[in-house]
């Protein structure tokens, strides 16, 4: 089954919001054997919507539409869908009752007519219940193509996809098996990995596709294959992985489908009953944000300090002022003290520090833009590092984040091997 995702909203086209809906939908469909062939983004414009729907109808079996279902006048998707399907909008008492229950339970404000109008649906459509909002999803078919309209609010869309859309697709269609396995690597660039595994890649079964997905110090290797025989396709992909792993064992972190490197680090710390703290400067708390975005981080992450200003490094963290004068705020010497002081302050087993000049100017004094110094305090000492991550502020910060996790992961892995 071939699918197209159509996202509707001027805010996507002007960059006001990032289209995360397509990524979620694409990943969800892939797991059940539906191949997304196109992703189209269009504005809140009747002509553009009609044109996109007509084109999708001619080239795919399933069209998933998100956005434009709100209560305001600029949300025109439902009226345009009615025109496309030569249908009329009717009041769904079921949807209206759901909306009234939402208002009584959570909104605690008068139910306005524009909110009641959310219960207007295509007469030919099958309603997909939106447990997290007022705008329902709608399933309607034309010329053997299935169209599904869903709200653009991510958590509402996700609820409909999970509880309504996927079960219907699985039940109503005979879908092939698509196997995607993504291996996470770190510390080696895409071209070097490609050179290392070239012989393996040349021997790869033609039914398996390999994709390199680089991202600032990390490279994901995705193996994909599809077949109606689940056991056969899974066996082929696993055989390819078994042959690949010995070639990249020194840079292999884990499988993306299972857990991220942050999660893996957390599991390693929890297993050893150890904790982590942070002293961040140039990364501005982004490392802590990444750690705490995963459930259960409190079991190993005890806290962090964003010592962005030099005065905070001295007055709160306790870095020696003379040390900063002698070596500069962006230096391995300062990074070492930052990590050491954080480890003491938070009473943790490990501590990571970052200090650098992410740019765009050289206002940090002695160092060029892109210079980042880090330190990793461990139960036995403190190691320091210096890196040059380029001249793009966003790139510098994100590479610093990834490098911090790489350093900690390698240290934990080294200690684990000693214990065996």
C-alpha cells in the first residue's frame, strides 16, 4: 500500500512550526507495512487543497491529511473536503456529545457555537474518535483510495493514528511486512564508515536497502526490506546485521528502535547504582534537557548548573578566578574545575562540563569560534578534551552535546569491560 501525507497550514510553509506530524505518521505506517511515497505541505488555500487531493488520488492508495480542522475561519479543510467528495457537512451527535463532555470535564468555559461546529462532519465519512480534542478524524473513500483527515495538533493526531487509524488499516488490508533496523554509531564520519564496510555493502542482499543518516558526530545505518513473508524478511535483515556488527563494534552504540544513547547511558548508570551531574556553559542546559526528556532520568541524573556567565562559574560553582585569568574561560583547565566542582556540589559519581565559544563572534577572548572544552569527572579522576566544531552556532552546540554523551558512554563501556 502506497501512502501520501498532506499537511495543511500556512504556519508550516513560513517556518513558524516544524512539521513533526509527517515524521510520526511515516514511522507509524512503516511499522505496519505501508510505504509513504510522498509528503506534501500546502497552505490554507482552497485551490491548493483541491489540487493536492486530486494529485494524491491519482498516485497512491492512502492519503493522510492533517491540519485545517480548527474552529476558526481560516480552517477551511472540512469545507474543501466536502467540495472534493461532492458531499455535505452534517451534525454528528456523537461528536457533539464528546465535545460537551470535554468542556464539562476540562475547559470549564461556555461552549461557543464555533466549538459546536467541530461536530460538523462529512455525511459519507466514518468518524475516527479524537480522545484528546474536539476535532474528529474522518475516513472516506473515493476511486479505491482511502482519505483520512485528522487534526494538526500533534498529540491529537497521534491519538487518532494509534487508536483508530492503524487498527483499521491492519484489519481491512493485507499489508506486507516492512523491516527497518537502524544501528547507532558514534565517533566516526559517514565516509570512513562507508570505506570500512564497502565489501560487506557490496555483498548485501539486493532486497535490503542501506541508508547512511549522519548527524553531527553520529551516523545511523538503516537497513530496510519488505516482503509478505515476515519470517523470511526478518531473517535476511538479521543475517546482514550479524555480518555487519563485527566490522563496526568499536563505534556501535545500539539499535535506534530499542533506545537512544541517552537511554543506554541511563541504563548503565542505574545498573551500577551510579549518578551523573552537569556543569554546562556553552550548551546552555541542552544536555540536561536531553537527559530529562526520557522517563526515569531521576534515577541517575541528580542535577546540573548552567554557569553561563563567568561570575556564576566563580561564585556558584566555585571555579578559581585566577585560573580563569591565567587560562581563559574557554580552556581545559577551567573545564576540569567545572566538572570537579559539579561532582562535589551534586555528590555524583560522574560529572560532565562544557565551556566554549559557539559564536558568532570571538567575544570569549582567546579562542576562536567553534572551540569547545569539556571535562569528564569520574570516580577515579578528571579527563579533559578540546574540540573545534566549526563556525555554525547551532552545529557547535549540537556537536558538543553529542560529544559529551559519546565521552560518557565510552567511559562507562570501558569500566564495564574491566568488571567482566
